[in-house]
């Protein structure tokens, strides 16, 4: 008799339910909108050279450079003439040094006139002729004048000294240059530290005191040099000195020529060195610097504060810019 064996029932295996993992939604990041002009190259034509210079709108860099802005001279000076000019300039510096050291204690007006004559002689030794259009003596009648000009060349301070009796505002590093620093100090140059913002009130005070003493002070408010085809923004800080002293501002237009044609051979730009700039000037014939003094701008009322000096800086910049067009 057979016995029935019950069939084995398979065990019930509970189903494994996967846990519900919430989906991670990445945060919405707003797109970065570049400034106007980004994403496409900005180009500037260099007049007379047939070249274009690309300007990156993301970077604050000056478009001027030796390669892009300094073409070959129209009429080159020979090696002998270049060497003679450099030797003559060195002799002028060496001869002027004792005279300037002695004249430091002399009358202010006599010192300014002597500095003007020495600057003209030094520029002539380098083959540069200076022409001035406008008032011959802005510091007359005991009233100080702030002369502001566009900055083109290493020669600009000499050109301004040759154009009119004045004191120069220069960066502190120039004081340490051999011969040049000593001569500048003897001529009454006002040296300032541009790297330390804390010294700004003292620098403005130096210029104000010179203006109150009835002197003309020449400054370059752009704070840097260019090839001379355009004008940079005039920084307003130094204009506060004119407001505090109640002195007028004379915008001056500085240009260089080779014969009848505008020239950038005297420019000091980009990677250019002091030696390279001086040698290039000495190697260029018929180089001429023109200083055009424009009508005086009256100072605004001190009560206007920062807006007053900003408006004065813009007015002077527009006057110089119009003179280059």
C-alpha cells in the first residue's frame, strides 16, 4: 500500500522593495553675462602703420606698445650724429648739476628761469625743438596756475620746463635716478609716493602750497604715458589743490612732430626702457615738441567737494582731447 507524500510547498520569499531615493535637483545657476563687447575682439587701427591692435575688454591693459605704436623714423640720424647728441646731453647734465645745486638757495623766479634755460639746452642737445602757443608766463601777477597736460613721452617734464617757468609733480622713484633726480630736486620738483594712498593728502598739500606761493605747477593727471593719439582719464585728486588754493587750471596739449607730420617716436610706452627711449629720440631727425596752452579754467567753489574736482578734471580732459582732434 503506497503512502502519499505531500508535495513540498516552496517558502514564501518576501519581495525586496527598493527604497525610494529622492531625485537631486541641481541648483539653478544664473548664467554669467559678460560685459558689453566681451566674446568678440575689439580692434583699434594704428594710424599710418596698416596694423590693427586687439584690445581685450576683460583686461585693463594699455593698448600702446613699442611694436604697435612706434613706427620707424621718417628721417633717421646717422650713428655719428646720434652719438654726438647723447654725448652733448650728458655734458649739459654734468655742467648744469653744480649750477643747480648752488641756485637752490636763490630767488624762486630766478631758479625757475634757469631751469627753463637748462631744459631748452638739454632738449636741443638731443635734437628736439620746442614750440609754445599761448601765454608765455602763467605765473605772472602773483597768481599760481595748475597746468595739466596729456602724458606722452619721457621728455614731457623737460618740454614743460622749457615751455614755461614751472615746478613739476613727479613720482618718488625719479628722485633716485642718477643726475636727473638731483637736478629735479634742485629745480623744485615735488616728489610724491603714488603707491601709498595715505600720502595723497600730503601730496595735494604740496601742490596747494606752491600754488598759494604764486607758482605754476605742471602735472600729468593721466598717471601713465601713451603714444599721444588719445588721452586717458584725468584723475581728479590733484585738482583739489587748485580748488583749495583758488587757482586757475590751464589745460595744455602736448604733441610731437617729425617735420610737418605728427610723430610717436618720442613716446615712452609699453615695455620701452628709459635708455631705449632716449636713444630713439637722439636717432630721430627734425623732432619737434609742441605745447599749446589753452584758456584758463576757473576753480569751482570749495563747497562742491568731490563733485567739484571731478567736474574740473573732466573739463580739463575734454579741452585736451579736443586739442588732439
